[in-house]
């Protein structure tokens, strides 16, 4: 078992990962600002460590003694990075590079970085993207993620820091934070729960690869148990669903129709992204994932019964 540091442990993905690591016997420290009074993770075995990701002193104290560092914190979302590109550069990218430098100094064994499995590839004629596809992001969010990946390469080359980029598709499920404006499934379910209309970006034809958070975390645990052979992995379902299909699945789960308000599609949105997950499957074996409607049903049930 390893000493694990989860950066962003009070977030959607970080909290689920921290719980899972603790459940499997790892020694887990959860680093976050904890700006919300409620801690998102549930395990009493996760040790909370309050700190500011933008303060190198806090980060240096956090990585000291850690074997595995899971970088699951982002100071921006795709929408906020679009509005203020320089904020993503000055905070997210800069602090991530500082983190990697501090990991080298602390002798960290491996860094797992939560990258993007959509924005990083950008608009291209191809419909399915393997890890060796050109990364041509046009959004500030995707550009930032790719920049951090390149710094992973830099520190691997110059300092021998072992790292892996997790190119995550569109995760959804319990503990997602709709208020951040990221993720059509949690946002729509939350709006319906509050009696508000759903919002459809574009004409409904935009296709994405969706993965339930439990299935995502199960993949990451496999990579902790057995060292990855590659520097980047697509982590998704490998199946594409349009926005219209997602809304139809939500309609089936909630058992009623609902109003849909249409919103313009930002220029930086990619129309069609489905991840080729053969690299992960060939190395770690197949996964038995929830179907889209099963995952939405699980999310809706937990959202409405808590």
C-alpha cells in the first residue's frame, strides 16, 4: 500500500478517488482549500489537509512524504477559461508546473494528472481519438491541459519524474457540482430537481463520450495497483452519445417531459469526440461499465434521496 496525496480532494472526482484509495488500504491525504464546510469525501481514513494550491509553501508541505500524487484540482472550468484565458495560465498552469517541481524535490514516485479527453484533441475530421492522435486544442482549457502534459514530459526527461496523463472523457455521477457549470448530466438533473427547464447547448447533435464516476475511479485504481506502461491514457466509455440522446435518457429516467431552453454553442466547442480506449483495455483488461441510462438513474436516485 502507498502513501497517496489527492490534490483537489474536496472536488467531484478527487473526493471519489480519495474514498476509493482509502477503501483499498492506501494511506490517503486529501489536500484542498475546503472552502465548503461539508467535506465531500466520506471515508474517515482520509486525512484532510487544508491548503492553497497557489501557495508553494502549502503544496511543498503536502507533497512531502507522498509516494503517489493525484493532481485532480483545476482553478478553472472550460467555460471560465474561455471567459478569462489569462486566469487559467496564471493560476492553473503556473501552479501545476510548480507542483511538478516540488514533486521532484520531494522524491515522489509517480504523478497522476487529470487531463482532458475532449478539449485536448480539438476539432478534427476524425470522430474517434486514440492517444497518438494529434492534440490540437483550440480552447484555453484544452490548451492549458496540454501544456501541463508537456511539462510532465519535461520533468520526466530532465528529472526522471514518473507521471501519467489521464485523458478523462465526460465524467458524471454523485457529488458532481452543477453550480460550476460543467457537465450536462448533473446540470440538467439538478435543474429538473429544482423545477427549472433543461438547457441544450447547440442543436443537440454534439456528441461526447460519457463515463460514470464509479467506472472512472475503478480504472484509476487498476493503474495504481499495476504501473502503467504508457505516459497517457484515454479514460472513457469508448461510446458516443449526442446531447439529444442524453436528454432523452434523462427524460426516461425522471419519467416526465420537461422544457428545453436552447443556448448558443461556443466557438471553441468540439462537435464530436469519442475516445478510443483500446490502450487501457489491452493493458488492464475490459471494464463492465454502467450504461448511460443506468448511470443517469443512479445519479438521479442519489441526488433525490440525499
